[in-house]
C-alpha cells in the first residue's frame, strides 16, 4: 500500500509538470509521426524489445538487473521462518538475490524489421535457515565447518553464477501513424544456461539455477504512443516452453507478462516513467533426475510461479550533445503491489534495473 501511495504521489507530480513546453520538438519534420528522438521513445528500462529501429541502425546495450527476495510467502500471505518449519520443512530461505548482466545487440535491416540478440550472465545467492533443535536430515547436505547445528538454527548460504539463456529474435513494425507505433515480438531462447548447478555435491534449488535450460518461444505484441510531452505504451509477452524437460529433468512453467507504462518528457534529454506489470507464471513441471533434497520449499516444483502485480518508477536520459551524445542511461525500480505465489514461494522485495544503450 505504501508503494501504491508513492506511485500516486509521483503521478500527481508528473501531471503538475505537464505545462513544461519543449522548443526542441520541432525537429521532427512530421508532427503526426511517432518521434524516435525523445528520451521516452524507449520504454522504461525493465521492458525488453519495446522499440524498433530505423533502417540500417545498430544498437548496443547493457542492463544490470538486481532482484531481491525476502523470505517466503504462501499465496498472498507472508510466512516467517517458523511458519515454514510448521509446514514440515526443515530449511527456510531467508533471502535471495538474483543479479543479471544483460548484453544486447539490435540491428534493423529495414524500417519494419529489427533483429535482436541478448546474452545474460547470472549471479544468484541465497541464505537459508535450518530448523532449530532439529537433527539434520540424511541425504548428505554437507554444511562443512563442523558446526553444532542441533541446538540453534544454522544459517547456510549458497551461490551460483554463469552464462544464462541466450535469446535471439526479431521485431516486426506493422503500424506507424498518428503518433503511434505497434510491432510484433518473437524471440527464441537457446538452452545455454546451467541447470544442474550444485554446491558440496548437492543440486541447488530450481530457483538458484541459471535459466530455463529449455528451448523457449517468446511471442508478443507492443504498442507505443506519444501525446504532447507524454508517452505511453503496453506490451503483452508470452513465454512458452517448447520442451517438457531440460537436461536436468524439469521445465520452468509457461508465463505471461503484461505491462503498461506512462512517461513524461521532463527536458529534451530526460524523461520519467510509471509502470504497472502483471506476470502470471505456472509451476515447474518435471523434476531433477539426480538426487536432491525435499526439505525446503525451494526444492518443490509446485512452489514456483504465481501471479505478481508490480509497479515501477523509472528515468531515461538521452544525451544529445557533448562526449556522451547518442548515449542513453536509464534506471527503473520495481516494487510488488500484490503477490499470489503458487504454493510456498519466495516473497519479492524489489528489483532495480539500470541500463546503457547506444545506437549508431
Ligand atoms: Cu534498440
């Protein structure tokens, strides 16, 4: 609720600012055409594949995303570690962070078609708490260090890192009139991510693996519009797993991502945005073929996915002169507004995405 009030406050602030005028907008020769030369001609940085390029343009980009999760929840209720132990689990996750470095490339062979590719490097870490006063379960979870874990809750931390899934795709712009544009998105995800990451000889939970590890298809549609100093857009994107299982034996659930945003140009180099996103994600299917624990919610397929409503606040800078001319820098903070996890999932805390983009 606090986040929601914050967004409303900022929305009001943006509206009050709308009287600012821009001398620079006249460089667009055709006023009825969607203008690609504005900072808000790119969506908030957390949205992918949201703009097309003009014929023969290239773009390089780098995004850093940090997603923080804090403890567990069951459906719409947050759970304490004690609640998790009461549900007959021996290990509760305290927190998890997923950091992603995303390197992107775009090229438009024509005004209608833009090709894009992205490669991710993923770094995950998770802290877990062992149930206090519990004999350690068998199965060889090697905690090392020879600590006495039979009387007090023992903390463990896990890490994984490496190349994530690679995506290759294209955008087809089919509408470009009346200050609006629309395009179709289609990407293929290559199963390049490690999905059998382990520590101390034991598989890490599904959520700590580095990607889907299956061939996936991501079809979508994106709509963009501009009106005075405001711009807006919406995107619907599906993720469809083309295989029943990856090399480890499971497949992440299909998901649907929908988002809509409103941005305002504050100066000819800076814009601010508000965004709502709704994600629906199915549970994991299949399971690890190799030996793994079942004593933590993060090891059960049914505890993944859910429905997530989130709000985002972002800024885009587009440098128009000086040494940084042509470079864009953007940042977006994303906060959960409503979460309904499948089973005992993890509680989303916040996500921050920062990016650099350079077109030439
Ligand atoms: Cu681009």
